[in-house]
C-alpha cells in the first residue's frame, strides 16, 4: 500500500507530538500552555479575551491557562492602561527567555529538517508546505461554517 501525503503528514504530526511530550516531561509546560505563550510572544501584551480568541477557546478555559502560566512564572497580569475592567497578559522575563529559546530551537530544527531535502528543492518544499497549510486552514474554516449552519438549522 502506498502512503499518501496525508499519511506522511499525520505521521510527522505524531512525531512532533512525541517529541513535545518528551521535551515537556518533568516541566509545568504542556502543548496548550506553549501555544498560549506562542500567541502572547508573537502578538504582545493582550487581554485574556483577546488571548481566548487567538487560541479559539472559551474565556473560562483561558483563565485557567493564564492562572497556570502565571503560577509557573511565564506570564503576568497587569492593569489595562485604558480599560479599568480589563487586565493585560504579557510574558515575564522568564517567559520571554523561554520563547527566545523556543524560536531558536524551531529555527534549528527547521534547518535540520530542510537539510534532508536537496538544496535545489528546498524552496519548492517550503512553498508546498505553506500552500498545503493554507488550503487545510481554508477547508477547516469551511467545515466549521457548515457545521455551525447545520447546528443552527437543527
């Protein structure tokens, strides 16, 4: 039986999951917590509502996530400068150091993985992966709209 590109991508995804679980073993980090740190790192200080939207989770779930990351010393809350009802969530110095290491590790692993591809093919691989990610994102969004429409019609 010949493997499809989807089979290979799913296999790669499972390898990344295994590697993340190994890397987080014995720490207070999880994939969900790292994803939250990643959003704050790339977007800057934000309200918990904005973070919940960025993670596509409920405000209640984001509160628990921020509580855990604050207790671990990676995030901090501070008063919003213009909205007395809101708090801003931002990386602590330790959170920023963790994310700097993570970005460097991602760059290193990306280079290592691309080393497996012939130099003349690397740009095409990068374009292809980006195109597949964009297309999958579009398909997922369309499926979510269809599911929402189906639920509303029920």
